C-alpha cells in the first residue's frame, strides 16, 4: 500500500461490485470492521453478494444490516445461528448457506491466501458436512477434501495500522482478520488508529503491508 | 434433597483434569469446572477464538470489548497468555496440541460417537468448532445429564441426531456415573452419589460392561 491507500469508508466500499464474494472479519461483532460494513450498507448498491464470515452478524447489526437489505445471496460461515434472521432467511430460501466446521473455515481461507489448492482434514468425516465431498482414508482415518476460499474483497479490522498498511491486532479481536487479509484480490483494513511508519514494532506486525490495499479509519 | 446434577457432573469432571494440561471448555456444564479445580491443579484454558490462558470473569473495571471467549462472553487473560488467529487456534486443536476438550452432548453412541450440534427437524446451521474439537483434542470428555428433560436416554446404542464425529469420545460423566471408552465400547467405572448399577442401567440405552474402580 502507498500513502494514497488511506481512504474514506465510502470510497473503500466502492470496490465491492454486484455479484462479488466479500470476506468479513470478526468473531460475532468482536473484531468485525463495523465502519466498513455500515458504509457498505449505506453507500453502496452492490448486491447479490456472497459473504464469507464466521457469523452473519446479529439482527440489524454488522452483516445483519446487509441481510435485512436483501443484498446477501449466499453465506459461507460456521455459525449462522447467532443471527436468527439469517437462519430464517436460509429456511425461507432467500439466501443459500454453506456451513463449515470453524477450523475448516479458517484453514480454507488460509489456504486460499497461501496458494494451496485444497486439503484433507479428518474433521467432519462421516457427518452431514462431508456430503458431496471427496473422502479418502489416510493413515487409517477417513478425511474430507476441502476447497480453498478466496474473495474479491476482504474487509478486516485491526486496532492499529501504519501508513503503509501494516496491521497490529489486539486480543481476541484478531480471529479471522489476518487470514482474510491474505485471501482477497482487494483487502481493505479498518483501523482503530493509523500511526506513522516505524511506530509499530516489526515483530508485532501480524499482517505485513503487502496484503493490504486500503486503510480506513474507524469512525 | 439431591444435589444439582450439573454441579455433581462438573465437580466429578474436574477430577479428570491433570495439572499443566491444555484444556478447552465448552458452553454449559464444562464452564462450571474451574470452580472445582484444586489450587494445585493449575491448567491452561484454551478458547478457540484465539487465546491460551483464559482467566476468571472480569470485574466491571476489567471489561474489555476485545476480550471474549468462544461463547462471546467477557473474559480476562492470565499472565503468560498468548493470542493467535483462528487458523493457528484450530491448528492447535486439530494438530493434537490441546490435551482435553470438555463438552456437552445431545447423544453419545455406544461406540463413542457423539452428536452435539444439531437436532433433527431443527436448523442445522451452526456447528462452530464442535467437530474440530472432538476430532482433534487428545482426550474428549463429555459432561451431560443421563437423560433429556423428557426422560430419554442420552447414552444410546446409535446416535439418531446428526453426528459431530464417530468414535471420538473417551469419557462420559453424568450425574450418576463415569463411563470410559475402552477398546471401542463403554465401561462403567464409577457410580456417583447414591446411584446404583440398576438405576444407571435404567437410564442408559447403550450396552456397557462394569468394572467399578475404588
């Protein structure tokens, strides 16, 4: 990222187009890029979105806003249940749901960002969530072939960013954010504060700036 | 007057944990366990949303919106704690670095199968980390009441609810008994409180053998 990468939330969400796959960080609302999600709800017409996020927000909050606007076509998640409106939308056939075990969900995003074409995991083998997936016995144990996940745009949250786009996360607000930052064509980071280059300890940078295209200050 | 089944289960389950172990506690009864650990049974609590070294619930002054457990409740972090991303957290779980997962179950099958994420006919839209934990943890300890509120056995021949994993359970602690999976089938190893073998048998559908330990 260059200095021109520091943009407003409204400008940033202009990168999201109709039909896009959008990754959104956070475990529930903890570590979710709420300023960017609000901007997407209020200042973008992009619709027919596939959302990749551990939860689909809460009723009317976070991604729950986009859901109420009818702009989500499909969700890829480990826990839709935290938003009863998302469950209702799936049951009414308004959105398509892909449910993954949480560790598989995280690893699929990691793989997507790391150029890995798929992986075998023992998790989910022999369950409903393995239906339609290739199973293979490895070392005597059944495994399931899981596909990587990538997105057009990733919206992530970090407590601090520097002007190059290096990111520093705080406590359990880290969660899926560093993974999603690696797995999208365009990564937009919402930061609690933006500091000058050199202020972040190099060892404490969890997302190096090469992954980040734009930074938006949380409002 | 009989004791609350949940506290009986939590107190007995606490004795299954050994000093220094890395433990992931599920929602419900497992979360009562820290209250029953002796001072010399220091364990390290892992929460899959990205923390090793979970401390007690925060006071009002300690509340931090960036610090929650897997149930999204506020927590604290102890000295020596570390934070990590979700892929690392599940690498710890899947990779066998978490010693014990303690979790509730809707049903446990007689060969150690577990169903704890979905009820037939209801929504199957939230699995979270349940499958990863029961497959990955070195020991899987199930804490559950012996029957449902309707009186149906929960330790069954074959799970009828959607499976979380096959053959994953090592120990089941109910308010009446401790069962251990040995060579692929359950052994009743301990009766709790005043429970008798007949009482345990009457609420257990799974076949089991009996080797009571002192």
